[in-house]
């Protein structure tokens, strides 16, 4: 079996479509964290990135990185989520 290359923009598009469908069905809102600069000099933590993405004009999604981790729900009622582990 030949594996095709996985393009990050296709993956981001799929995640966005999942989030849009969830919102249409009345589900919880999610924001994601790419952790793109985590552990780099001046980089933010996973939680700080998610908080910034939640307030971003990009619909809660980072423009860089994998957007693997997220927070679904509102405030304290939400839950931390690893999207890659639930594919």
C-alpha cells in the first residue's frame, strides 16, 4: 500500500470542517493550540497558546503548526483535548 503525503493545509481544513459541523449541531466551541513555539526561547506554554488562539480572529485556530491540542467547551466547564489521539 502506498501512503500519500499528508499536507498540513489539508489537515487544518479537515479540523476546521469538523469544528464548523460541531457548531452547526449545537456542540461546544473549541479552540486549538499548535504549540508552534513552545520550548523555544520566548515561546509560550500550551495553555497560553490556546488562550490566545481562542481570542484570535482566525476562529480559534493557529495559522502555524499542527493545532493538535485544544480546549472544548466554555470556561471551567470545558476540557483539554488531544485531537490527534482521537482521529
